[in-house]
């Protein structure tokens, strides 16, 4: 079950399956404000680009 987020936070995760390999990333940018959210989004984008 998922619930809506009522605050912007710095927590994010990403996953992808490539063949028999699972790529999993868990990101926790310090804070619960817009800056933390943007930092986590950039970290996910960098991880996806490196993959």
C-alpha cells in the first residue's frame, strides 16, 4: 500500500533489471526540504546515467 507524500523529502530509490542483474540504489539526502529533494533527484539521475 502506498500513501501520498505530504512533504518534500530527500529520500529516493531506483531499480532496474538488466538481464540477470538487479541494480538497486537507495538515496538519503539530508533534510526534508526542496534542496534535499533536488539533491536526491540529481543523485538518481547520475546513477541512471552511469548505468
